[in-house]
C-alpha cells in the first residue's frame, strides 16, 4: 500500500472522523469523508470548515467531503469507521455487498454493545467476516490533534496489513501510530475508560485534591485490568497508550466529553440534562450499564463502576457512595504481575 495508489474512506463527520480524514489528506492520499447529512456535507465541502466541531479550522483542500456513500467508499483500500457505536450495525450493513474481501477496516468507536457484550470490531466482523479489521485507540483528543499537538495512538490488529496501512495513512510529524497485536485489549481499554472519565468529572466538580485524582486513576486501571483478564484480554495492553494513556487524558481533560458529563452530574444535574448539555455522543453513559451487568454476571469486583451505577440509576447520594468506597474491606493493590523479569 503506497501513498500514490491508496484511497481511504472515513465514515463519520464528527470531530474524530474529521481530524483523521484531514490527516490522511494531508499525507497526499486520496481521501473521502462521508457525512450522513447532505446539507452539512455540502456546507463543509464548500467552506472547507466543519464549523459544528472545529470553527476556524481549515480542512486540507485535497479532502473530499460527500454525503454519497457509494462515492465515498468507491475503490477505498482502507475504510476508517468513525461513526458512533450505535450506528455500526447500520453502516456495516451498507458496506455488505459493496466492498471486496481485501478492503481493510479500522474501527475507532470506543463502546460496547449491550446485546451480547459485543465490541465494535466484533460487530464489524459479524457483517464483514472476511475483511481484515483493526482497532485504533489511545489518548487522542480530537481538538488537540487538529491543533497539531504531539499525539500518539495505537492500531491493534491480527492483520499486519491493517496496521501498516493505517500507519501509512495517518502518521504525520505530529501524530505517531504505534502497532499492537491485542485488539481485544485495546478495544476494551478504550471503552472502559469512558466510565471512569465520568467519575473523574464528578470528582473534578467537587474540587477534590490530586491525591484523590491519583487514587481514582490507579484504581480505575486496576478494575479495567481485572475485567479484561476475566474476558481473556492481555492485562499488559492496559499499560500502554490504549490503557494508561487514554485513561489519564480522559480523566484529566475538560475536552473529554465523558469528563464533561461527569462534571455536570457533580453539579447536581440529571443524566439527561448532562448529556443534552454536551450535545455530542458520550460513549461512557451507555457503556456503564453494559459493563455493570457483565461484571455482575462474571462476579468481577468493580467498586467504582458499582458506585457510578448506584449514583445514576439508583439515585444514591454521592457522599454515601464515597463513604462506602473508602470504608470497604482493604484489598490488594497490584493483582497482575509480570513474572520472570
């Protein structure tokens, strides 16, 4: 796959899809950004600006923006899925019978479907069982990528073709793409950290100290590894960009949508008010109940997830939840250790 022969299609014109498509076009690779709304696609194409997400950010003149699905995916060797997780089944159904088995798919949504605890790559493979699939995950705030802040991400896949194609398409002087071979772990990490970002937003609104933030992030990581191990993922994946990296940035930055939902909850707003205030998809809200149910089913101890679930769905007071967390039976700090080092 070379820059002169590659066409990439990015499906989804939200904040992340827009910056990824712009990276590809900036590398001189033919790229189409598909937006579902015809009027918005025309406006962005004409103005070279996605004003809804990045006012003032001028898109590369080589980037094609279209609402025509067939036009966007025609001859694409790599398709980047940047639609919300709730739209994956619909978009993948559209791809069936339209693309060849050789077309590479890269998933970017950080969610888990409640029906069968399905990861997004699994949803893709149910519709496109013969296509190589990879997962992109990491500390990747879209606005900072658009501002050319130095950023790194992980592309994890069993297919070296997907990894190499993604690196060719996306890598730039300010955006570094690392390779990984544990897509399940990367995808779980990306989805789970959204829950803890909501909790971090709540603590942020309460103006708690750095000791508390540090405790929250490290205990969040412990819970993530605990569930991942039970599900068969590699806990060491959580020590990299998709785990610690993404967890840290999402739990500390007000640019994170899930963090902002938490801030609103901490200010006493209802979940509905918090989500409406953000105005964008915050995957952690839907992921919370799915993960809570799975942890209950498997008997995995996840006290932070339990606490947030009780706050949102059982309307327990924050003070009561904090007290129960801090006075619970003392537990082991590090549960997963690398032997032989």
